[in-house]
């Protein structure tokens, strides 16, 4: 299928490009439109813009990047009861912080909140949020922790200790985002799953996302081999080629990575501020 990049220094222009794409998109009114955004404010603004430019905007579903990942995971047969997130982690960590073994092994950390539930809840929330970020920004850390044992944790590795204990307590019931994304990409190698994806999600529109992780980029790139994925991104200098600030070594490395990803055919057609990559 295709990966389309639409860039502009104006959100209104991007909304216009999205509306134009939706008007020419094949399908019917019963086909749900999926949009990946980052804030509720953007969802409301984009809904108004699309309704204004198209006359009506209906059957649209706005999801944050991680919510889209979770939906893809369950569509493709993910069998975990829940996907590990900050909300689940906080109370697991809260209980672990109260365990005698943790208090004895990490006396400096436990001394901070000992006897103060408010501090323990706050620390559990901060650590849960940090673990949630590790899953998408620093997966290599969790890869190392996932194959480690409790007896290998030194006296400074309290975060590593908590992560291992969380995984022990949850078993297969909770799956972290790193493994979720890897599962999705592996499933997309199956022809039956590719056909299911084409039926459930023929088009995906990613609008106004200012921060996106390499894991998400890799996932959406893999999806674009089977469905149409459109990015609508703000760029303060849309007429400047994005690789102009790269060294020859960096450009060569990017080309090498593309080949390693197994791309059989790549055609790039530059049309104004749009780059269309067809698979």
C-alpha cells in the first residue's frame, strides 16, 4: 500500500489536505475512520475543521498512539487480559514498596516514604509513569531487565528490582508495550492477518503528532505495507528537504536501514508538500 507524508507550517492547511484525502478515499459511509492524535483539544478542533470543509464529519474515532497500538494488538489476536500501563503499574508498585524485603534491601529509597502513605503513592505513580515511558523510549533497558533475576540486582538497582517483581506477579496477564508492538509486527507477516488488517483498517490518518517514538514509527511503517497510512505533520520549513541537515554518513546509514527492512520496491513521488511512498 502506501505511506504518505503531508507537511505544512499551518494546521489549517493540514486539515484541508486531510479533508481532501477523505473525499477521494474509496469505501462507504459505514467504514469507520481512524485518526491518531495526541490531545483531546486537537480532536475537537479537527472535528470542527473537517465538518466545516466536508459539510459533515461522522463515524470518526480518535486514538492516542498507544491506544492505537492496543487496538491493533487485540485485533491481531493478542490474548493478554490487559496491556501494561501506568494505571496498572502504580498500585502494583505501591504494594511492592511496602514489602519488608524491599525496605531492607533499599533502605535509602524506603526511608523516603516510610510511614507516609501519601509519599508512597506519589513515588509509585512517578515510577509507574517512568516504566511506561521506558516501554516505548528505552526498550533496550527492559529487554535487559526481562532476562535478569532478582538475585542479580545490586543495591542501586531498585527500579530494576521493582520491574522484575512486577513481571513475576503479573505473569502472562499483563504485557508491556515493547512486546505488544513486536507481536503486532510479527503477526503482520501472516497473510491471513494482513487481510484482516486491510478489512478492519484500510486507512489510518496520523494528524498533528509532535512527539512519536522510534517504535511507533517502525510499527506504522510496517503497517503501510498493507494499508494506507497518512501522516499530517507540522513543519516550520516545509519547502526544505528534511535530509539536507544530514551528513553523508547518516544518509548512507538510513539507506542501509531501509534495505535491511526488506523493502522490495520503493517509489517516491514528490508533489508539493506531499511525499508518497508506495510499496
